[in-house]
C-alpha cells in the first residue's frame, strides 16, 4: 500500500463501511458522562418517574418510557421529549420546571427540588448521555420464540448420521471391467478392494 491513491481509496472505503455501523451503535460515553447519568439522573427517573413511565408501570402514561435509552430517545405521544444540548427546547425539562400549567412532572404538586432540576438540565446540555444498553421495556416488548429457537440445527443433539451401504460387488465388478486385457482374477480383486 505505497501509492497515495491506494491509501486514499482504502480510507474512503473504510469510512464508507464504518459510518453506518457507527450510527447504529450505542455511542461510547466517557466515564464522567456515565457516572453523571448513574449518580444523578437514573435515580431521579427511578424514584420519581418509573411509576408512570416504565415497562413496570401499571399503565404507561403519555406513551413515554424513561427506563431505557430507546424510550427516552423516542419520546412520548407528542414526540421526542429531549433535544440533546438544548434544555429549553426539551419537553421533559419543561415538564419538570413546572412552568407550563398543562404539563407538570411528576404531577400533583410533587415538583422536584431545584438542584435535581438543574441536574436534569445539565444532563440535557451534555447531550443526554445514557449508558443504558438494554432495559425492562426491551424485555417487555421482545418475546423470544424459545420453541422455534430449539429447532435450530445448532441446538440439536449430535447424532451419527446413517451412511448408505455400498455394495462391494458393484465396485469390484466395475474395477474388473476396466482392466485392459482382463487378466486379473476376480477373487484377488475383490479381496484387494474390500480390505
Ligand atoms: C403519577 C404518574 C406520573 C409520574 C410519576 C410522572 N408522570 Fe410524566 N406523565 C404522566 C401522564 C398522565 C402524562 C400524560 C400527559 C398528561 O396527562 O399530563 C405524562 C406525560 C409526560 C411527558 C410528556 C410526554 C408526551 O409526549 O406528551 C413528559 C415529558 C413526562 N411525563 C415526564 C415525566 C418525568 C421526567 C417524570 C419524573 C420526574 C414523570 N413524567 C413522572 C404521569 C406521570
């Protein structure tokens, strides 16, 4: 790979192959981002929101699931609830700020403490980093067909397949008939070819 053109081609092809995979994958977060979510955001969601916005909720409210990264990204009945980097445009932040009379979360005068609201705002400003890769919602909506899976060849017990019997006389006879001159005796050939 000495020529610069080849190198360039390899780079372009490499990138072309890489970009779609990178988009689909879970973003790699820094330790600080994961730590921020785990210590300041996840407990807030669990304690104050899961009752109505998780797969475990009796009835999921507003079509919004906050117990998975996918749920947060997808948003609720009215669409995305987070605009990464922009708390003021994020419905989730509007809701916890209690400024909009029509959407106050958690409801019933249970406004979160100011420092918690500030953490949520900070989280959205950071781009809403969310290290969760799977969760309760994923489990609730995905039911594996175990019976079908069991039929996959890889899960079947190893068996010794039956091999069809081959008639020795057939082989022997064809060998004899191919002998030029036909001086070989039938007996010696049969013995040789079957040992
Ligand atoms: C007691 C149940 C309950 C709890 C707890 C609760 N919510 Fe809600 N939430 C609702 C209901 C009901 C709706 C539907 C809109 C409405 O009727 O106000 C909703 C809707 C929302 C919406 C709007 C979704 C959309 O697309 O319209 C957001 C954002 C939201 N909740 C965020 C939160 C957050 C964040 C928490 C935790 C801090 C939380 N909620 C806690 C009941 C709850």
